[in-house]
C-alpha cells in the first residue's frame, strides 16, 4: 500500500552514515533529518525533525517525482566569539533529505507547514479514475 520508496541502507553498517555524512568540503557537514511517513486514503504525509531552524531557512523542491528538503543557515559575518573545540551544529552544516515519490502524488497541491521544529509536508494523492472497459466491435 505504501508507494513511497526510500534509499535506506542496511541498519548497522551505515547507521552513522544515515545521520551524519561528510560531503566534498571538509568544512561543511550534511545531516539527514529524522523522518516519519504516514499514508491515508487521500494523502501521504512526511514529517521531518528540524529543530532550531526557522521556516525561512528551509527549502522544499519537487522535480522529476523527487521531493528534496534542505535546511541550512548562512555563515555568521561576525567571527568574534567563542572558539569551539567541537561544533556539530554550527553554521557550516546543512540538513538534506530526498524522497522518491510515486506518480500518484498530485504535485500541484503539495503543501507544507512548520511548527515547533517539525516540518509537515502533505502530499495529496491524485484521484484515481476507475478503469473503463472498452468494447471493440468485430467487423
């Protein structure tokens, strides 16, 4: 019944890779936010945990049936301040997660809301037209 596909890897060997991945730049970290996915008769719903972000720092895009959610901050201009010896949620990090969506999603009506650090993306399903049987006359 669930038509959403996810690129989950085997649990133990890559658990840390799912949560924390280094990208090409050693100074920028990319995290995969935790997600919940629900489905009912009319909608799919994806919830992402993005604590500490504002809705202006979150971007949602949909292209070729792939929904991509990115959250990040611009580096602070002022470099004065404490020197960290360990900094896992600084301004040189971003959160990103992509979902391959089924063709049954009505892309024109995708909506999102953000409250208390939880992003809710609602993906309405297209109305399914019942299959019609066409009779072919033999001539």
